[in-house]
């Protein structure tokens, strides 16, 4: 018998087809963030890509059916206003910077493409095709090529993503339900790029590193609460509300440029509400209580920060008729005259049904 609370929670998860936010972890990923250039023609080009992306994904993914190529396409708050207008997801807003002992910066980003595969060449080809279709309509704000590092470790030597929920628990953690019925099946995603000072980090004794992370380095076992500091990374990123742990799904990836001495982790977290990730970041950068901040930030610096909404593939704003343009009252600014309803095929950014099943 299932716990009634669990049954209730599962019943709130929509039947709408979601984008592959809980896809299995892969060995390669590209995180591509772009801004949409001004002009209605550029906004139109983005909408056109929404209808073309599924075909692009199928064409590239068909080259290796076992490559598990997928793509999540997500939109920032300002971009949503420009491209889709009202209604708007209840909790979609610009990324809120945090200033504490360290600084969580907010950086530009209108659209996120989270491209994943077992092969980097498939990721790269899809990213190339996407940018070719968009042409001058967008400007690249950030592009990071992530790779799997040994046994799912980050470049500071610890296993990353150990506490990810799986199966139905992952769906419950990430997919919007009845709390925002108009956008059921969607999700929120926050991304940050962290650069590590590996020279200073590697000077620390392993025991001190383990106290900062809250886990053993070699065996990946969580430290006992009796010895784990309250400022440990995994302590501050654990959020309890009404006796229940609020989970997220992370798909972080290491990245680097050995020639430039650049070593980092790309954080990407999916959740059904951005508040739970924002609370984690508040705990890390300000502290819980204030001043008891995440000591990992003494060695890792956030250089980007953006929040996006991931629509479901059957969003209520989607229509087979495509985009509708309505005449606005005289005197309405040009950028307010555009009212759009995305094509139903917009954001069918996965070959899940064609390649996985």
C-alpha cells in the first residue's frame, strides 16, 4: 500500500508530456544560453525554431540511436514576455542575485538549450544546427561543454549528484502540477557556472575538504551528523519544509580549459518551484543562520546565474494553428502588438518517443 500522502502528491503530477528534464545522466552535455536580439523579425525566428527543433533533433539523433540525444529548451522571464505574453508561469522571474559572504551574480539569458547525449559530437552537431537556424536573431551569452569525469566526480574530486531523486520521486520534485494548472507539466531550471581555484583547494588536507563537502572523498559516504559541520555543503543545500525534504534534480557537469587554467562545474538544477533552489543558494551564499555560509565558496566562484521556465510539450499556449497576430489599439508600442500562441510542435525537443522507446 502506498502512503496516502505520496498518492496525493503523485496525483498532482500532470499527464501532460514534459520535456526531458529527468532524462538519465549522460557522459556529455552542452549548456547554451542565448539572448534574443531586438526586433520582431528576430522574435519570429525564435518562434520558427520552436517548430523546427523536433525535426532537427530527430535528424541528428538518428545518426546514433543509442546516443540518447535530448534537448531541453527553456525561456527567461523577459523573453517569455516578448515571445509569448500572458498568461505567464506564476513563479517565472529574473534570477535574483544574492550578496552575502560571497556573490551569486545574475547574468543575461533569454533562452537555455540543455543538450545531452552519450556523445559530445551529437551534442555539438545539434548546437551547431540550432545556432545556424537562429542566425543573427540571437547572441550567445554563454556556452559550456561539459563532460563526465571518471565515476561522476567533479574537478574538486568528489562525486556529484549523489542525492538526486529517481523515478517518480524525480518527477514529483521537478514537474509542475495543480499548483499552476495552466502550466502543468512544465518545470523551472536555474543555471550557474562556477570556477574553482584548484591550486588552493588541493592544498587543503582531504579531511578538511570532506568537512566542507559533508561526504568522504574516496568512498562518497555522507559524514555522520555528529562530525559534519552545519556549514557543510550538503547540509546547507538540504531544505526541509513541514517535515518534508524539498528535492531538486541536478545534472551538473565538469568543464575546463587546461591551457587557460580554467576548471569549473556547471550547476543546473530543475525543480517544480524555483523557491527551493533559491533557498539553497541563500543558505550557501548568506548562510543558515546568516554568516554560517558554504565554505566551498571560498574556493569556487559563481560567474553566471540565470532562471528559466521549461514549458511542457503540450502547453496550454500551444496550438496547431501556430502563432496568431492580433491588431492592437492605436498607440500601442510595436513590441506590445505581437500576441503569440506557440505551435503545438514547439519545444518537442526530444527524440524520447522515437529513439528511446
